[in-house]
């Protein structure tokens, strides 16, 4: 008897909090690191949803602002880029603890 397990990868929705930090790479960006436990769950579906380089498409909500972006792999986990429009619109500054709602897109 064969069994087929169907997993709805788009059902992966999580809420977590993390510290907003600034990265001064070639272009300055702000990020929140995905906590390890949440990153473990994302890693399980990563190959099914990544469109290259381990980048994973997501929808994110902070406060009343929702947008689409991609998670970037970093140091064995993932980071969420926070657009300046979102950061400024929600009144966020470096060091703030930010609560994010995140949903995997496919």
C-alpha cells in the first residue's frame, strides 16, 4: 500500500518577535532575524518554495502594514528585510523589538 502525503506549504503562517537591526552592506538595509525554531519549520519547506539561492517568498505584516518580500538565508537561519517605507510608517528604529506575521508564498 502506497501513501501520499500532501502538505500545503502555503499554510505555513507564523508570528514572532525579533530585534530590528541595520546592516551596512553595499546598500543599507534593516532586518529582523527569524528565530531558530521558526527557521527550522521554514527550512522543512524551503526546497519546495525557494526560487533560487535559498530565497523564500513571503508575505509579512508589521502593525497595520503588509507587504511581500523574500526571506534571505543567513548564518544557518533566515532574515526578513524591512523596507524603509514600512520601518518609517510604523515608527520603528534600530533596536526595537518588532512583532511580525509571516506567511510563505508559492
